[in-house]
C-alpha cells in the first residue's frame, strides 16, 4: 500500500495509534495544536505547519505574501485553541540558486506578522532543498478556563462560522488575517463547546470537529456565507485554506453572542449539532436533504 492509497487523514490516524504520551501532554494528535502542562492556571500550546512550493504556494507569488501566510496559518491554529501565540522558530529549505531578494521579502513578511501579533522570532534552521520549503513551529499559551478543543460539541449546539468561505484558490490563501482577536473574545466571554479553524475545507474540518466530539450535524446551504470570489458552493466548502473558525455554542447563548459581537468580521449560524449516528447532513436551498462526507483537501 502507498500513502496515496491510505490518504492523509487515515495516515495521521495510523501515526496516532502508535504514539503514547506522558501526563505532561494534555492533548496530542487530533486537534489544532498540542496542549502541554505548564502552570497551574494555564497551558502551553504547540503547533507546526509546513508550506511547500508547488503545493501551498507558487514561486511566482510575492515572497512577502508567502512569508505572511507561513506565520499566519500557525497563528490560526493557536486561535482555534483560544490561546495567544508567543514564540516562533522558522526553518527554511531552499535551492542555492534562489534569488536573495526573494528570501529577504519572505522574511520581511514573516517579521511583519510576528510584530503585529507580538511573537518573538527565537531561531530556526536553514537547509538546501530542490524546492522552497518553509516550516514554522509556534509556541503559545492559554488560560485553563479558556482552552478550546474540537471535542466538546454537544447535541443541539448551534454551529457558527466566521467570515466568508471559498475563493482561496484565487489568492485569498495568501492574504488573510488569522481570527485571533475573535477567538480570544469568544473564549473569554462565552462558553464555547468546540472550535476548529478551516484549513482543509469547511466540510472536512467540520467532520474533524464532529469526529472528535462524537456527534453529527445538520447544516443549511442558504446560511453558509460564500465568498464572491468562490467558484460556486460545492468548491467553496471543499477547497480549504479559508482560515476562518467553526465553533459550537449552546442555543441559549445565540442572542447574547449576536448582540455582543464587536467585530466587522461576519458571524453566521450555519447549522446545529445532533446525535453521532445521524452523520452530517446538508439542507439545500430547495429544502432537499443530502448526506455529506468529509470532502476537502488531502495531501495524499
């Protein structure tokens, strides 16, 4: 069997089955970031993301934008856990023929995002590579009471999403703002039962959340906020790299959430959580019901 026969997410499950962690790791594989014991009232958050030329970006794109994306995708993971990013290590693989001006722009973009979000660039590594490869490891922290996981969704919760979905393939994936402020607001002011960021696609990441929570869900096509630059509904919910947030919250808190939402970022209720055995269902605009699978971007 080859990796492409197994698929990315079954491959991750296979890795996870062979790993045992100590009590110092509160949450390992299976969430947006690892959760590590730190202080009595807070946890460390540890995440990493790798960007590869030809997969996550093209060399023809501006180095500056590629750099901002490399840091921002990691911040999005910390945001989905309710935390704050603190320290970053940057590793770069590149061919010796790469123009130094491109590299300067790349690091300029990474430094800009780090300054904006008050992240210390604490080191990294550089190696030779046939293609450009950027890997960032980001360390953050979160108060124990504000920690958000994928696994807490409850039956009859309302499902919400921030911003707009789709259009990433037309350049949005290189120019976005991670929803750190929004996530911190939610974590501090509401009892958010579960949260995940959208990197693999709305359907795929919603299914990740439901799998970890052992729940099903019903979502409504007419309520999902589709970007004008998206290539239609079906591609919008599958393309990935939106880096918005999906979260669940008790229905009793819906009104207060809308009343207190202080951001220009759109907030949309897209569905409801239901029992595990019911799976994931989409109510189309013509009221027809369609059972969905975890379709989205997969590396293998």
